[in-house]
C-alpha cells in the first residue's frame, strides 16, 4: 500500500480511534503501539477525538508517541464550550520542541521551538523538505545560539549533518523544487542584481540549501560541476531546467582537486555563459562557500562598489612555485588578443603576481573587459604548471592589480590583504587539515554582524546549523548591511572614491 501511494504521489495516513475516551493511559498505549506496529514505515498518522483527547491531556504520553511518528494529526470535538481558540490554547501550552521523532523530518521540524506560532509558520514553509534525519536536529534552536548554553547543548547532543549514505531522497520535479527554493515567492525588485558563479563537487542537497539562502528571480546563478560527480550534474541539470531564466549549468565538467586546479577555467566559462544577463557584480564561489547577506543587502553593496571588485591583494608564497615567475610578461604569455595599440611598456613588463582567496566579488565591467581584450590560455597554463597548490588564488588578483588597460581594474600599485572568512584565531569550532576554520554554530553571532559577503568551509559532514540559522537570520533581518566605511579597507575602493571626485593621484596614493 505504501509503495502504491508513493508512486501516485499520495500520502497514506493510517487513522485510529476508540469508542470511548474512558481509558487509562496504559491501555491506550497498548492499543496505539499495536496500531503503529502494523504500519512501521508510516511517517504520519491520525488519531480520532477520543484518543486525541487523551494525548492532548497528557504531554508525556503524546511525546512518547511522537518518538515513533514524526507527524501526528489530532481530531477534537468542537462546540461552543471548547471552540477553536480554546483548543489552540491547549496546544500552545505544550512544548512543541519535544515533538521530535527518530525518523524522517517533516517540513520545518528542524526549526521547531516552544512557540506554537513560530512552529506553525515554519512547518508551513515548503522550502524545508526532507534534508535531515530527525534525531540530528533534536536540539537545534537558532534563537538559543546567541548564548553559550544553547551552543553547548546542541554540540553535546550532536551537530546537524548530511552524508550521502543516509540521504532521504528529495523530489526533483519542478513544483517541489520551486516550492523549496522560492518559498512564498515574495520578492522585491532589485536595483542591482548580482550573479553567483559556483564550482561544486559534492552533495546536491548542500547546494540547494545554499541556493535558497539567497535565491531571487532577478539574480543569475551558474554552476560548474566536477567530472567525478555525474549524479550531481544530473540534479543540477534538472534544477536548471526548472529555472531556465536565471539558473544555468556549464555543460563542461572539470577535474577539480584540492590544489585548486580548473577552478578559474570553470568560473570563466560560467561568466562567459551569463554575460548577456542583467547583473552588475558576480560572486565567485566554491563548493562550501556560504553567502551571509540578504539579496537586498548585496544589491546595496553593488551600488556602493560601482565598478570596483573586492579581493585580497597579497604576495603569493613563491616557495610553492616550481620555478620563480620572473619573466611572465604579457608578450611572452600572448596575453592580449590584439597587441596593436598596447604600449610596449605594458607588453614587456613582467607581471607582479598577487593572490587572494578564490571567493571574490568581481564587477561585470572588469570581467567584460577581460573577455574583450585578453587571451588567458597561456597564463592559466603557466599558473597551473608552476604552482603546487593554491592554483585558484592567482589569476584574478594578478589581472586586477597589474595595469593592463582594462576597464574596472585597479591602477594603484598596492599590496593589501583582506580575508573573506572566519579567521583561524577566532575559530571556536574546528580547524581543517589546511589550518582554515570550519564554520559551526559557534560563529553565528559573529557572522550576523560581519563585514563579509560570505564565509568558506561550511561542511555538510560537520555542521549545517549555520546554513539553517543564517536563513532565519536573513528572513528576520538580523544580518547587518556592509556600510561604506568598511569598504575603505580595500585600496581599490578608496581609489574609486577619489576618482569619482577627481582627486586621485597615482603617485601620492597611499595604499
């Protein structure tokens, strides 16, 4: 019966009631246990008025039943003496946070709280479909993570995780995809839409969770996928087919690795694919990067940035190079598509390599100028052949900081650093093997007020509460707007401000 219902996309709901409610709890428990034993795979049941009255009256009894079944429907008699408001008040006095089962979640269960209104609102939100096992979210309460005791209780009882071995199989038809990602679809028009270009290699469910963090129909999304992840490609392709106007998939696949190989090529291909779309800045993302600002806040940031891009400008570690890049001139690298009109000084001057985290915010003005003027083939090969790691951190900062006559690039000769992640010194969760911080609930308070667009190292096998709670923080407008003074940490932004008021002097500019 269960299999037939699933094939018909129908929910099978077993129902039971007794002829009287004049039963002791022990007797009622035997009846209910025998009933549930007959339907071991059911995740939802219905109890008629007589049994429902016993369950509502005895919280411990109801909690015990809830451990076996994640969703319970109760029917009650309603008359002028016990109308709907009175019945609802009874439910409000029950601690709904304890109504957690050991099996599959229903929509919104991982955000249950003691507030009936909050629970009802979240459980009706169609974005929260079957991502998690119920037992992992028993102690998840986003509002409690502002204090140490709430964090400690959650961590002690097990962080919320995903793994390929225990995925529950979410529906990939367009109706369910749109419900999960768009929610109620209440979107305000963005003044400055953005693009989000992401390279991915693991677990579709994680990427879908990242997507509903900042989905907006005005924005553009493009995914490039690891060649070793055929199932992931198929699911992203279905996603793209359901959102053909603003979610795109790069048909090329890449051999991504921990050294950063092919990250730049994949980002560039996606950027080329979406150049005709309406966007002003693009966030270049990798598999485990999480956006921590709302779509409106990002639109406002784009307005402030104008044509400026956000990236670090540090010296690379030359010990990682097999051969010191002392003669990488645009001429040798055949960097310009057309060298006529390019000053000889530019053609023969060796590039000064710079690096940054690969998670960048680049302006469309800058990217468009790259595609129009440059051939990056040889430069990409040189970076890949000469470096042992961090291959993906060189290209864009080097093009941005060396004067090549590109629109949107920085003119000043500056070296600065700015890291868009949680710093290792403040890492309260766990460090990766590379020494970078893995994000956990310990960072939520900091992330809410951070002057960052994104954080890296959100791992599905460590802690996904930050993704869930960040969504709640964004919806509750608890993330702060990046204010203009914070952008002055970037020399390229200060350069742009001075140019705007015609006060920029290249020689006297202080980085």
